[in-house]
C-alpha cells in the first residue's frame, strides 16, 4: 500500500509500505477513505520532536472495514467507521470513567500511521464507532474531524466547563481551537472570545460562534481580555497550542474559580508554583478521550447539526501529502485533508 513516511525534518515522502495484517483477534483492518494532517504532526515534521529512523505518519482516519478478527463483535466488514487517535478497550476502569485515551491497554494509532491506503486498528470493538449507514461524500470531512480534532476541541470545552452563562476564551486559532469554539457554542456558552491574528481564521471562528476577536498575545492579550470581562477574566479558557506562552496566557486569562481546558501537546511547559497557587484556577486536560464523545459527535454530524469539516481548507490526494504538510507549516492552510 501507499503511505506517508517522515524521513527527517521537513522530509515527507509517500512510498510503498507493507499492507497491514490482523495480528490479534481483536484487530480490524480498514480501507482509509480520508485522513488528514494534525497540528501535532508538525512537531516532528519541524524536527522539534525527534524519533529514530523513518516513521509512518498520521493518527486521524475514517474508512470502511475490510477485515475483522475472530473476537470482534460490534464492527462488521463493510461498516463505515470513525476511530479515535488512541485505540482503547473501552472496558477498563479508566475507560469507564471516560478517559479512554489513558486506557490501561491504550495503543497510539500514530504508531501505525493512518495517512495510508489501509490501517490496522487494534481493540476494534473499543476504538471504532460505525456510522448509521454509508455517509454521503459531503459528510466525510466532518466525520473525519471527530477522530481527533473535533473530539479534542470538544474535550477542551468540556474540561474548561464551557456552558450556559459562561464567557469562554480560546488560546490558539488552529483547527483544534476553532472547533473548541464550535464546541463551546454547542455547549451553550454565552460569549466566546478568540485570540487570532489571521483574517481567514477569524472569519471561521465567527461563523462557528465566536463573539469577540482579540489580536493581542501573551500578557497584552490577557489585559485585553480582562478589559472585555470587567477585569475578572473568562470563566472558561481553552488552551490549544502547547507552549509556555500559550499556557500562561490561558491561566492568566482565567478568573479565580474558573477552568482551563488544555489540549495543546505540551512542549517545554513549566508552571510557576506560586502563581498557580494564588490563581485559584482549575486545570484539566491532556490527550482527549475522543472515544467518550464519538457517538454524540457522529450523531450531530449525521443529523447535519454541526459542520466541523469546514476546518479543512486544503484537500489533496495522498500522493501530495508533502504539500499538505508544507502548507500547514507555512500557515497557508488551517488543516489538510488527504484522500488515499
């Protein structure tokens, strides 16, 4: 099969990879209908996260089930499925508490690389959710977002306790932050403030439900937000970047007693203990338990109540994956969809 492989910083190639084979009776193999480039894929692409040797890429996927192991019970050949970026059994105590990304048997899908024609999915019963039928082609991009970026934005909003009567601020105007806006609006937030300096992203944020746009960053951004909120700060803040500056901006933009939902993959973030102690702010986040939300998100998309697929502003065949990475790296695209 053809698949995307990272050979070194900014060296993306599409090449022949071995076809996946069932290894355990709980496995499934899917023919990938659509995959995409994640913002977190840019860390290794830029050489900030370094691995050993060539690495298959991708962890977001939707597709049609081609094979299932003998122990798979809830997924059948021919089903169109959406899966989380972490495989999970969905039965252990951690999964039952709603944290499937930290399942005691969790397997990162990035280890297999889903930017490919086919993908092996371990723990298929606990990882994959079938759609009610074969989706219209126009629904596929939105269903793909549920695999990670929508589920992550949704978890960020839930972790930040976005809801009716709340003012929500969003740090980060990438795909996760933009879908955090959509999630906050769906959860009933009264006011949604987005930090963004990019006109195209500001427009989409507004269409997803943002009420205010701030172009300032860091402490200047915090000051601007507090001016909008009577000096108090936001009730709920979504952190969707993962840097020291973005995390401190999120914490400082949150009012005492408020909540930060952090989902940006952390890079060299160190929290100052004394400031955190006196902030009175709740922190909750990490790798999103996408599987917890998949049935609800698929339902919202299937019923056309939300259209998160609009975050894809570049749609390419798999063979042009290198351009998709370049476009996101250079901020010419918010998110790239790849079609095997």
